[in-house]
C-alpha cells in the first residue's frame, strides 16, 4: 500500500503553476492585471516566439519596495488582502498572491522596479522560483517584469504548447480583452518587434473599441446604457445586421474583470430574438458594474468565471439594456459600406445648372425657357421670391417628381405638368380623365393631387412647377419627405427619400408587421372551426412530437387528435391560418418541439407566430395593389419595421453618392 507523504515544495509549486499558468497568454494576463492593480495608466507588452522565449511587461505604476521584492514571489504573498472579510468584497484583479510564485516556478524571471520615494530601484533575478541575485539599479518609476524560457523545467508541459503563431494569437486576444476592460489604460503590444496594438488610454470605451476591433467592425456597434437593481450596464452591442457566425466577438466584464458568463450571454442573445439571422451571434463589449459583495470572483483558478448573488437580476439588467437599445435604433441597413459621413457640400453636385433645371421641368417647359438668361434659372429665381423659402425649393429639386404621380404603374405617356398659361384650361379637364384609382395616393382627395395651388397662376415666369403637387404619395408630413416610386421584380418596393433610394422586401416587412401584431395581442387566438377537418400524415418523428403536445396545440388554437395510421386530424385552427397552410404550420412547430426537447411554451409560441406571420404575409413574386404596398412602405419608413422575425433586414439603402460612383459621376 502506498504511503502518504508531503510533497516537496518544488513539486507543489509546479502543480500550483499548472493551475495558474496554462500557456504564455496566462502569464501575460497575470502580469498585466498586477500592473493595472498597481495604478498604471501606461502599459507595454512585448513577446517573442509566441511568448515562449520572452515576455516583457512594463508599467508606470506604484512599483515595489526594495525589501519587499523577494517576498512578492512567495506563494500567498499579496498586498491586496489583509483579513478574511476582504474576500467578501474583492475590487482588484489579482488577490490570491499566486501569480508571481507560479510564473517564476516554471521560468527564468527578472524584475526591475522602483517606487516614487526611492532614489534607486531594485533588480531581481530568479530561476525556477529561487532568487539568484538582487541589487540596486537605476530605473524609472514603475515595474518591468521579464519572463524567459517559459516551461523550460517542465518538458511535459512544454510539449503541449502550440505553434508560435497560435500562442502569440492567444496572447494578443488576452491583451485585447484587458484593453477593452480598462480603456483608461494606454496599452502597447509588440510582437516580435512589430507593434500590433496601441490604445489611446483616454478613458473612452469607444476609443478602445476602435483600436481593438478596427474601424469596419466598430462601425457596426451601437452604444448601450441601462441600469437594474444595484447594478448598471454600459458598453456597445452589434447591430442585428452585423452579427457574426461565432461568439468570438462577445466580451463581458464584471467590475472591470473579463469573465465568461452564461447568464450574460443568454441575456444578450435573448434580446436579439426575432431580429438576428439564424446561425448568427451578436457581438458586444458589455460592462456590468455591481456591488463587490454581490459577485464571487474566487470560484475558478483563472478567475474568468464568477458567481452572482442573483442571476436573475443580472439577466434582467443585461436583457433590458440591450433590448431597449435595439428597439430605439432607427437606422436602416446600407447596401454598401459607407465611408464616414461628412457634411454635404452644395459644390459637390456633379450636374450642371441646366441639368438641374431639366430635372424639375417637363421637356415642353424646358424648350420654352432654354433661351432665357442665367438669372432666370430656378435657384436664382427662387431666391428672389419672398413667398417661398430655400428649404421647399431644395426638396423640390432633389426629391419631388415633376410628372403626375404614377408610382406603381406609370402610363406610357405621362401628361406634362400645367404651365401658367394653360392652368385654367387644364384644371377643368382633370375630373374627366379615366385615371385608375390606384394611381391616387391613399386617403388623399384627387383634387389635392391634380390641381395646382393658386400660387402657380400668379407666377410670371414658368421656371419651376408648384411644390405641393409634386409630393402626392407622401403619406404624412415628415422631416424628410419620401415617395413610393414603384415596385420591381414583384418583390421589392422602391422608395425615394432625399438623396437615398430604399429597396424594401415586401414579404419580409409584411411578415414582421404580422408577427408584431400577433405578439402584441399576447396571442389569444380567434379560433375557427373548420368546415372540413384537415387530415395529414407527418413524418413519424414530427407526428410523435405533435401528439405528445396536444394540450399545447390546443392552447394555440389547434384542436387535433390521432387519426390512425400515422395521420393527424385537425378540427379547429386560428383564424390567421388558412386551412391549406395548417400542415406546414404544424410541421414547422413540430420541428421546434423536437429541437427544444421539452417544449418551452414561450419558444413554441414564437415559433408558431413566426410561421403564422410568414404564411399570412404577402409573397414575393405576386402582384399587389398600390394601397397594400404603400401600407408596408409606411411601416418601414416610420421605423416600426426593421427586421423580419428571422433577423433579415427588410430594407436596404443606397445613397446618391453610391449610385453616382457606379455611373462614374463622382
């Protein structure tokens, strides 16, 4: 029988080092955290060969006193704890006093440090945890830690190290997280002599975000700010269209400490429900600040996992902060990546004055005014009019159409706009025109769309058509008027707004409108009894899932039962579901029940609402009346609809500059 004996101190140190020092990235983490705890606001990290041959961390913190330098490398030696009560409210990144002892046990280390009140600093050398030399040295205030030949005395650990590129990438990722956790610290990272990162250290999280993630990715993030009971949430989250195929862009911090929290991750992703695409994950940099005694950070050797006093409070704080941010966002997805938006300059227009005039006039009007001198051009003429301001004129020349409004089905030969000389004869002719009713904007009297305002009759010079008749499709007054210009491919609604053109996916937008309507009603379905019950035979697995959840189906309005031979008979259904769509709806619901295992009523309800909203929505490829299309466009332009229930954008945006670049005009 083996005898029990106490391990040698060196072996015990190696075992302890195995818990703390897994790879070079672990060393970088511990040394940087010590530097931040020491009050440093500037940090330089340098590695060579993935950190296996050299790791150097230099800071401008408070430094270590000469007589305490050797003690710092002993196990359980720390300046951050004094009594057992300090463990109840840990506010520093390090606290157990194991980092330096563990690192020195498996490497060769050098320390150079000086405090503010000391004329000289201290240089200390260690090998395998044993002090080799100590002497005075001149150095700036702060501390420099040098780790060489990591794992040189533990070949079993050394053989499990990956390639230098993989180890250096792990170090870089660790440095990025610490940079995001403490934006008030300027961090420089040198890899094999090359600078890979430099953060400004201005205390602004957005600055650190740009430095760490890069401009292109950072532009897809939006700020978050919220608070819960005894806690607050700040940071940035990605827009639904900028979600990625991995969770690698999710960064969570608790009281300035990087953590891996399933609670916070679940709250984040739940906030994106029905907004992100399937298989995509949101990115974030979220800081949770709470009372120190409300979180236990001493539950994992690497301190990357924490335990909350109340997971529900944390979940609610993160969920509602992110959810409110996404709901408040009114931006629309762009078709192309835009450069930073600059203030528009009038001199950047690439068209000539005559081209501008032609866009606001009919061919007949242009021919009559082509020989007039330059002062009679629209902009000059409008500037001289006391009755009109510059703002309506700019809207007229850029946005409003000049021909009678025919947004969906234009006539082959649109009638020209009335001129001042013909307005008295043109107006009486309008009521007898055989114009289809769909060509008139909904809820707008025909007289207001066809009859020119009286101010036109008083115009002495036919330089520009009246403003009001040129915006007939505008649904209601807005800061920026828009008009529905038509539809293409029987799928996409075209909307013009200022210097932008939007393509709206009518099916996706209408599906979201249906989903929001059903969900807002709490989904108490109006049940219809089918005149002819629907009988269908699902696959065996789907059929078993449905038959095992008949009470749940009844709650959603489906009265179903086993019809024998693997078939299911449905006698009632929600009034939003056509009888022909019942099998598809139930099969999709069955797939969700199989995926979720034990049926979650809320999850199953959303799955059902998704399907019902999709089946009831107008379809791409089918023809719809102008009134239907305008209703969808109104919802999108009002910001009520941005993403379909599956997370796809309902509209994309093309700017004037993007279009002109395609034509070589800019």
